[in-house]
C-alpha cells in the first residue's frame, strides 16, 4: 500500500506575505540570515507581524550549509525565547536551519510541537514543503541529510517579491537545482503517479521560464513561475525522494564548497548518461534500461522529442549542457577554480564512498558501483 499527502498549507500569488497578518500565533522566532536583515528585506516580514499583533525576535546567525554549531546556538535561542512558532525566511540554508533547530529543541526541551512557517527567498530547494534538512560537519567535511515528517513546515508562503533581487548567477544555480529535483523525483524508484504529475509540471515550467528569469530578473511573471516550480519539485521529491545526482553533489559541496545547485547542474548530464546507459557512442538496441522511457518523456515535455530513444536522450543531455552554457554555469569542476586537479583526484575515493552512503543514492533507478561513481567524478573534472 502506498500513500500520498501534502502536509503544508501553501499560500502563493499576489500579496502572499499578507498571510502573516493573520497567523494563529502571538509569539514567533524569526530565523534568517544576515543578508536578509542587512538588505532590509526582513521588514517585509516584520511590519506584517507587528500589524497582526505578533510578538517576535530575530535569530540571524544562519550561514550557508548550516553547520552543527550554528544549529546548537539556534536551539539555545529557541529554548530561551519559548515561541509558539518559527518563521523561517531565506534560502535553503535558513529553512533547513529552522527545521533542525525546531526538531532538536522539541526533543531536548519538551516544548510540545511548535509551528513552522517557511518563506523562501530563492526559487531552488523546495525546502518549504519537504521532510528533509541538510546540516553539515565542516570539520569532517560531511553533510548529514535529516529525514522526518516532523521536519515538514506547517505553512509555506511563496511571494515572488522576495526573489526579485536574486542575482543572475544564483537564479541559474537555484533554477537548475529545481530542474534536478524534478528530474530525479521523476526517475526515482519510489516515484508514483502523484509525484510524477508534480515533477512533470515543474520540468515544463523550467523549460519555458528558467532562462527568462535568468536573463531578466525583473520579469516577475518568470520569477513567479520558477517560485512555483521550486515548490512543485519539492512536493515531488518529498514523496519520491531523489537519486545519485544529489548523492554525488552533497560530497562535492562538503569537500570543495561548490554551491549545491551548481554541483547538481554540473552532474546532471553525466547522471542521465549513467542512468540511461546512453552516451555519444551508443547505438540503437532492442531493450533499454527503465529510466530511458522516463528521460524520453522529459525530453518531450521540453519539446525535444527526437528520432528514437538514443537521439532523444542525447537531445536532453545536449539541452541541459546548452542551458549551463547560456547561464554561465561551469560544466566541469576545473572551471570552478575551487580546487586543483591534484587535490580533486586525490579525493575521488572519499567522494565516492560518501556518495554511496548518501541517503539519496538509495532511490536511484540504476544501482551504482563505487568504481562507476569514481569514473563519473573523474569525467566531471
């Protein structure tokens, strides 16, 4: 027996932030990052809380790839302030931090359940509707994905005004993160009709609107579309999980500080080739791996339907590589200038071991051997 549900109430469209005027909480802790506060964006949240009669304090000690020690600081703040709910404002790091802080505080402080309102300021992670949170251990260069239904936010507020000022490079990275979430959920061994429908719509939106959002940040229609696509992809992978793409991207980010969405984008063409067993040398055959049919469906959604399975999957890979080049995303680790070739090659074994152990890898449509993962990392250089 399978099941599907959406636990998060989603508010979206024009003036979605006005939901904060009527939230059923009188005391909240706002968890965000220093940029949201310094830029003044936080006032879009706080003036509505004030107008709605909600008391608040701000915890802004959030950094990218939330490390364990920052989560501990947040737990202390939450236990000290004793709010009825958390309002998480920011990208994936702020929302993931808020989820982890809430989870540990509830367990440690016997607080009972508290609400969590997630307000994303990037169109990428889908964290506002998922049961996932990723925290990091910088000392050991490890990222820990936490998975629990108790991490799912109570409410999500999608307001494109908050993403209007996101610079092109981050729009590109986060947008490709959305596409990767949707594609991985679609081909996951845990996929189902409900997750597939959500993933298909997210892929379709990305195909039409991602490049427009990148080329013109003031194109609010494109911004709104990508904000919704991010949430749809989050709902899809919350049900179906992800795959090897994320399993390999997590160690890349932990070891070389490559932004998560960018690591996913760089890996995506290689993972499609691995999962389909189709590359530039492939010839037509009688039987294909199960993922091939799904990749062909994805290609059709993007308007890339071609002569046969081989040419259609190749067209999908070529389209993704075209998108990377159009949005100035590196197509190899060497182009990121984050690490030397010697340092990178010396870490291949460590990266592969971490990817094999990553929880996302378990639902990949093709089971990888360690040597195959090493080879993909090598090609990625």
